[in-house]
């Protein structure tokens, strides 16, 4: 199979045998051409991976973060545990898709880091840090657990929870940056 692609950085057409195409370059080219699709994939995978790992945080001495159930308890406060989990899972996944889109379409190009694979991972982790600040500073103390003594920046629940919130969002940001990994844009002279 012969594959022809166009480099975003040089504009040159490259024709090669499919066995010669580097998968990372192919993905980065596809991401550059399909930012919405790539951001939705990145948001879905990032959310799923962070959610699964967050449910296992007890294995590293941190409190588990069960965002699906937490979201579900807000949406269906009188619902069964099953309804809360699945209703919350749907909302939580939709949040991940929206945050993936926002990252790709509004934030990614504004961050002053290179569009290298490492630079894009750093962009994702920085974005995750901002989301963690919002989560620990507002969502946990005022939406999920109001009037519970969460205190400033959720510190009333202990430093391990605050760190777990940041770690969860760094995992999300890592996968977001790994998968939303466009090539550098061509610059006009």
C-alpha cells in the first residue's frame, strides 16, 4: 500500500510504502488535520484512564477518587448507588469530552511550549493543573461537599486528598497531551 501525506511544517508531499510510515507521525498528522476528532478521542481516553487509576489510588496510599459516583450523587441525590454511578459516569465522561475540546480549540495553541510530543504532554499537564485548582478550590468544597468542613482549597479533608485531586488531573492532562499531539503549524515568512 502506498501512502501520500503532506507535512504541515514544510508543505511537501511525501509518498512512501505504508510499512515505512512512522505511526507517531501518522497520528500527529491526523491530529493536525482533525483537531475536533483528536480532541474527543484524547478527552475520552484521558478521562477513562484517570478515572480508572483514581479508583485505585488506595494502592499508593491516597484516597480513591470516584468522580462518577460523586457526580451522580449531585445529579441524583436520592438515586440508588447504581443510578448514581452510571448517571455520574455519563456526565463525567461528557465533561472529559468538553474539556478535551476546550484544550484543543482554545488553550493548546496559546501555551508557549513547542508542539513536540514532550511539549504537548507538558501543555496537557499544565491544563490538568488548572483543572485541579478549580476542582480542589471550588468543585469539591462548594459543589460536591458543601458545608462539610472542606475548608480553603479542600485542605480540611487533608493533604492526601488535595494531592490525589492534582494527581488525577495530571494523569488526565498527560493522556490529553499524549493523544492531542499535533504537528507544529507552518509559519509564513
